[in-house]
C-alpha cells in the first residue's frame, strides 16, 4: 500500500559504524540529484545530497573545516529526505545531515537565531506565552492583517499564524463538539497521542479531530503523562544532545502509558520518533527501548485508511488537493494511506503536480533561508491557483503553516487543513445521514 520498506532499525546499532562509515555507504551514483529541490533551483553540485555528502566526508577526514563552503551548503539543505526515496543504496541522508549540523555547531559560533526560535517554540515556559500570544493574534485577526500588509519575515510569520486557524467551512462540525460515541467500543488497539509543541499550541483542533475519528473506530486513548516535544526541530538544527534528552523522556512517558500504539498527527513528529533508535544508537539500553517504541508509532492516516466502509462521493463536495509532507512520504514511507482515508470518506482528491516535493517550509528553514524557501513555495502556490482547489490537505503543521501563509499572501482563499479534519467532517455528515458504518473485524 505504501512506499518501500525502510531499513531495519537493527541496522542503526553501534555495530553499524560511526559517521564516516555511514558516509561511505553513498556510492555517488547521482540518482538523488533530480529529487533535490535545492539542486533543481541552484544547479550547484554542492547543493545536492551527493555534493553535501562529499563535503561531509571531507570534514570527517579532516580535509576541510566547518567554515565557509561547508556550513553554507549544509545549511541550504531542506532536510526533506526525498533523496532517501530515490537512493538505491539506502543511504540514511537525514541522519547524516543532523550529524553534519551537530558538528557545525560544536566547531563554530553560529546558531543563536535557531536557539532563540527553539526556545520560543519548545521551551516549557516560553512556549506557553508564545502560543497564547499567537492565538490572540489569530483570534483578533492581527495575524491576518500582518499576512496581507507586513513585508518580509514579519508578513510571513503573521501568515503562518493566521494559517493555523480552523477552517471556516468546518467550524461547528469537524472542529468542535464532544467526542463521538464509539460504534465498536473496545474492539481495537489502545493508543497514546503525541501532543507535541506546535500541535498542542496552535492545532488543538486537529488533535480533537484525531481523537474523535479514532474513538468512532473503536480505539481508546491512554494518557502519556510527562511527554515532551518530540525533538524533531532540535535534531534538524543539529542540537542532537537536546533531541536525545527529549527522546529519553518520551520513551519513559509512553512506556508508562501502557498503550499498544503511539499515534501522531504530525508527520515530522512521527518521523522523529521512528528515528529515536538512530539518535540513541551509542547507548545500547536506550536504543533497545527506542526500537520498541518506534515499532509502535503510527501516523493517524494509517489507522484511518480502510477502517470504515466507503462513503459515496458528495457531488457538491469541496475540490481537495493533496500535498504529501516530506517526513510522511520520504522519512516514514507512508504514501497512500492519507489518500485512501480521504477517498473512503467520500472525497474526490487530486494530487498536486509537485505533491512529492517539499513546499519549502522545512521546520525553521523558512525563517533561516527565506529567499530560497520562497522560491520553492512559488511552485506550490501556482499549482493551487491553476487547479482552482477549495482545500489543500497535508499532514504536518509546518507544511500547513507555510503553505497556508503562501496562499494568503498570494490572495488565494484556499484552506489548508489536516486530512484527519476532512475525515472527521465526513464522519459527522454521515452520522447525520445515518450512513456511517465501521467495518466489522
């Protein structure tokens, strides 16, 4: 149903070698070049996965330092991991990139801006204040105003906050109301939901939709008290020590929950949790626990695909375009599940022409590389404009925010929503028509 199987978690163990040995797994065939968004735009070998791996190897062998060319080319990488899908040798480029950025930090004085943003988005105290202010700016439409009229990064940041609001077409339906009554109580696996930082701060309505759709399908939730940010943003920025600390705390929290599976509704978070064994590969005890946790991680779309009898497509339903989050498609290998879930809910969905390519958001990347990320985003915005879509569905908060901001700043009235919100909307409509049926198993 989905993409090619990812490498075995056991391949990430200490016996698999260090950073240099991992770099040597690249055979420099060049299959990754056409898949790389920065290479497509810049046409520079050093801005391709193969070129960056050359630079990483030179650094690992002591032939170059982190200054100048190495840092600039490594920092221009989106980390979208499309090269992993294209690679015939199974090179785990995402891990190599994180380690390259870790070495850049350990041997240079850069990164203060990233540290500041990480503190705002994920710090226990600062994030509460930051998200509260963002919700106020969203509620009183200050963010909407800034998206339309403020220049540069201020306008972009305003647009990203404005894009986190509930879709007007879903208010009072998919975005609100109590949890649904289960139609087959106790018949499926217990789960614990990763609440995360950005998702809990700005996308609580997506969590609500996730909980409702899973309850309708007979899943029961178990709390995972003590859970933290998944660590994805820290790892992408090269702060691997901080990412590892968060991973250990999450492993303990989800072990205590006793849930059979761990559900994420953020593609980046799901990919990070499945990468915990790689992050903790040098600590055998933690690595084994991380492997056990990673095997239990499920994106919500995997649970929704094929879980209900298909609903007849609505003749006057919205025109939905699907754009795959990079860390769902390329990092987790989940290709078809979101489309199957939407189709089963009665939606006629079209893939954007560039649905397999990065939108340019890439975590903190759009703030650190605004010009390049903007050039990458232009293609998506034009495809939405030309397609005349009502809704774009994508399953990652960074993608939803960045693409939503781009559409707003382009003057397009197109909602960007999580697929689970559309499934929840269809469920509630079908319940009102007494058409909803859960597949018996």
